[in-house]
């Protein structure tokens, strides 16, 4: 198999070492992505002095250009979509205008939606660190299945910023909107992070939940602005318009954040049976690459396609470090099924440097801050170009990194690894939703939980012309 090098890897002295000549398989791509400089702007003139001081306390005296554009658009009263690469500071794009508005108007409220509870917890820590430096108390908390019953009443009555997920919004908040009247009557911002994950059937269901949210807000006299953040996808503006059904959207898609250097390697394991096309296990080959890095305390993340693969790979790497008494502490697994406190411990260990390696499913693909990882290994193709770049981007958030894709014997993996020019030359996939789909609509928009502000006719072709019933808040309707 040929080896393809698209640019010179000579300046890579700061990157983790990887001797591709020592690997028994085929290197089909060895691509060097140079570092890029940052583009800065001064802090906005109307930014409150306490917020300026809080930013300076975190070492921020300037904003990236995309952060300034986002702040300006929100202050002008527009809806927002920010689409920039991993670790480019998208969180500040919506936290700054939200905190500024609460400082100006303490009664203002904001609702943050995240696709996972882990991401909500991570963003709560980031938001809390910034809000703690302000002279006024800004109460922010998560409202999900892990929230203790005693805290739920406090969040409903006094929370400035509520962080939740679409499922909890659909089943735990909107059906009980009379208890949340303080939130809905003063709701000014709705933040939707990881917009690219709301596509397909899931995205169509979320679009109908957003419809219900907008109707309830209108009933209580508020008209919130939607602030969205997304990884790189093919049609961010169109997807946001379909999800939110708004037209006044500002797209910010040019990043001003610095980019660390990165080495991208595609590796095809050696053939074991040429007639059947069976190759050496991608798990074993990923183990061969990761073990030397972990011995040298190079923080590494490995993405596996299933929870079973996570546990198998975890046992392999812990065996490689077995002579050390702390082998089980230095390499950890991360997947669904772990208790919340266990996941928080792993995330904290990665940020502090106590954990050298983590083996994960796509649970860590989203923008959770997991420290300064220096290497990423993908054991098998994630299925989409967008997800691949997301996982590759988990390493190198603060410095240079090496990212390796280890192909399995599956046809899709073999196509990608044999045609690296297709991967590098293709745009990320588009996100498509159909909230008026007849199979999706009855499960979400047809719910009697949310009281509409006015009758509305379904726009689905073939659907009998019906109007939403003006049910009382306690009427559950048919489910």
C-alpha cells in the first residue's frame, strides 16, 4: 500500500513521537497540519466592569474575533449560530452576553440545553468559575435526572441560569410550566450547544420541543433569543433555521482562535488472510501505538466503537502498565453505565494530569474540557467525517498533538483508509431534520402538556387539518 504525505512533517519536534516505520501495517496518510496564529479584538466597550475584571482574573484581556462578532450580534438582538473548530472558545460566545444581561437586569433568566448530562456538568463548572468572580450572586445549576429533589424547588424559584437537556425539558419542565413561570416570564436567552448533534429523528423531535417552548414563552410574555454553538457541519445556518424556525440568524463561522500543530496518520493493520480480507485486530494495533505514549506519561485518548471494546482495550493497556501499582489509576475507561461521581472523577483526573490515558466511546466526543491531551487514537471509523474531526480534535486543545486513525476490516473503514484524499477533501455532512414528519409529530408536538398561546394548524402534507387544543396546564392529553 502506498504512503501518502501531503505536507512536510519536519517541524514536528514538539509532537509526541511516532515511528511509523516500526509499524507492520500500511501508512496511507502522514499529514502535517501547521499551527495557526490567533486573531484578537479588544473587549467590547459596553462590557460591564465587573465582567471585565472577572475575565482579567482568568487571564483574558482580549477576545478572539469570532467571540467579539458573536457578542455584538447578540447585543443587537439577533439569534446566533457559532460554528468554529474544537477548543476555539465557543462557550464564551454565549456566556458573555448572558452574564452581561443578568448584570444589567437581575430578573433576566437563561436556559441552557446540552445533549448530555456530562457536558452540562462541565459547562456548569466553567460558568460557575466566571460567575464566582462577579460582585452579584448569579445562581446557575443543572436540572436533570441527577438533581436532588430538594434542589429542584430552589432552581425553579431562584435560578438565573438553568442547565438541562432536551429530554428533561420535554418531560420534566414543559409539562409543569406553571411551576416555572418565573423562568418563562423572564426568559431572555435559550442556549443550544452542540447544535450538530440535533439531526435526524432526534433533531426532528427536538425541533418540536422547541416549538412547544416558544409557545409557552409567548404565553408568559417572553420572546427569548436563541444562541447556538456547533462543530463544523455542512449546513449550520439551514439546520438552525429548521430547528428554531426563526429567520433573523447571525452565522459566525470564521474562527479567530489559535490552532496547534497536528500530525494526522492513517494506519491500516497488516493482512492476515488476503482471500477473506481479514486484517490484524485494530484493537491490538491501537494498543501497540498507545502503550509507549502512556509509559512516557503522554496524555492519550482512545475512541472505541462499543462499550465492549472500551473494556477490552482498557484491560490491554492496564496489563501493559501492570508492573506499576498505579496502572488502574493512570488508565481509565469512560462510557455510559458509569456512575456520575465516577465520570466526574475521571474528567478531573484528566484535567489535573493524574490520569494519563482514557478509553472512551463517543461519550467524550462532545466539548467536555478534559485537559491538555497530546494524542488521540480512533479505533475504527466513527461513521461520519464530522464525528471523525470531532474525535481527532479532542487532542491538541492547548498544544500540538498526534492523531491516528486505525482502520478495522470493515468495508467502510477500508474505503476511508485507502482513500485519505477523499477524507481530507470532503466537507462535513449536512444535518437534516423534518419536524413535520408524521411519525415524529404525534410523540412530541401532539402532546397535551404545553398550553399553546393560539390555535395552530399542522403544516404536514396529508395530515388532517386539526388545531392544537387549548388544554389546561394539568391536562396531560393522550401520550
